[in-house]
């Protein structure tokens, strides 16, 4: 389960559809959409929030609203264009819960999706090779403008879900990242990128057993920071400009 890691691409798609901007105000209040009643991770509501704050806080209810407005089929098509074969195979069974992790993904698929954000919205299938790879044209998933706005939101260091990780993040190169935790704490994700690298971290048990205390922010993100510190400490802090 991808947890909340698909949210940035949904937000970017909604920007391209003209539904939202980062400063658009959306209501984080209880909703019921055809019997589906989503809840936020902390079971609380924040009232009116901006889209950028909703993404930074990884709020569930605004994301479900946006998927409902954009259309599940449209989002499935977008992810299919990005190589998500598992989602395409189950496309007829997916609903609004997919934006909260109610679908299946592979680490390779998710990491390549975030690499497209670093590549100005162009998706290029990953290749495992030691040979030089010719530059490919790629498939446009998001406009360069939407990719820029999403990346700007995801580069905020002082993130609400990371209140105790600032010391670990202090020396990390300028990166954009998003965390995710699946229901039952079976999957912990942290995906980060800059112009040089995209790194995907998944932590969990291969047999699907949940682990108390497992979370994307507390478990996977420290490892993501360590990896970026090891391979790309020289990256500039103004990579988005």
C-alpha cells in the first residue's frame, strides 16, 4: 500500500485541470461521499486550509475531495501512463480510497513517479543497466509549472510530520520529499528527489505483517536523509530556481 505517497501527483493533476492552486482554500471537515467517510490520520479536522498546507500536513479529507472532483478514472489513467501496472490491472475495483493507500504499488513504480516530478513532469521508464542510456523523449504526466509548484511545497524542511527530525535533516541537501504510512502500519515510505537523484525508501515485512511504531516519517525518512547525505551532499540549496 502506498499510504499517502500518491497525493502529490493528484494535487499536480488537479492544478493542471485548473481545479486548484497552492493558495486555494479547501474545507477540511467531515464528509460523506456515497457512503464513504474518510478520516484524517489524527482523527481531527482543521476547517479551512490552503491546498499547500493540506499537502504538507498530508490531510486525507481534502485529498479525497480532490480525487472525487478530478475523477478516479482520470487518476488511474495518469498512473497507468507512469507505468503502474498493478493499478491498471485492478482499475475496475479502485475507488476514492486509493488516494489514501487503498491500492497496490511497487517501489520501482513509485520512485519513477517521483523522478518525473524532478524531470519537470516528464516520465521516463527506469532502466537497469551499466551502459550509457540514450535520452528518451518521455511521457508528460504533469506540466512543468505544476511540477514546480508541487516540488516547492515538498521542499519545506520544517514539515508537520517531522517535528523531531530537524537535527537529522539539518545537513541534508535541498530535496523534495513525501512520506507515507499504510493502514495497519505494514508499509513505511519516504520518497525524495532533487535534480541529481530520486531515492525511494520502503520499510516493512515481506509477509505483510504490521509493526507497531512503523511510520514513513519516523522510520523511513531518517534512512532517506542518510542516503542523500552519503551520495549528494554537494547539491546546491537552490535547485528549484
